[in-house]
């Protein structure tokens, strides 16, 4: 496992639990879309489901970014790891493309 994935997040249980629940719902939505495609459901109806999933993902992504900045980033800066600022700026740049 790379060093990048050995670091741990610093999120309250409630935040983590909320994100997991939301991701499980999104996973169900994705399975539903697959079923719609298999059943030849009208394309426009499927596209609306895709938009719903994308909106839900944006919400979870925003929650995670906020938690990351308020938790993980703060902890790393307090530990003297100020290079984390450049890391999060690059991540935000990628997210906004």
C-alpha cells in the first residue's frame, strides 16, 4: 500500500456515518440505473436518474471536503505538515475542472 493511503482521516463518527449512508443510497441508485438499462427504460428517464446520482455525489464530495479541511488539514498543519495546503489546493483544482 502506498504512503498516500496509509494516512488516516480525522472525522467525527456522525460525519462518517452520514457519508457511508449516503454512499450506500447512491450505490442503490446505480444498481437501479443498471436495471433500467437492462429493461430498456426510456433514455430520458435514465438520464434523469444519472443527474440525481451526480447531484448526490456532489453532496457527499462537498461534505467530505469540508470535513477534510476542518479535520485532516487542521491536524496536519498542527503537526507541522504545511505541505498539505499545496496538496488540498491541487485536489480542489482537479475537482473544479
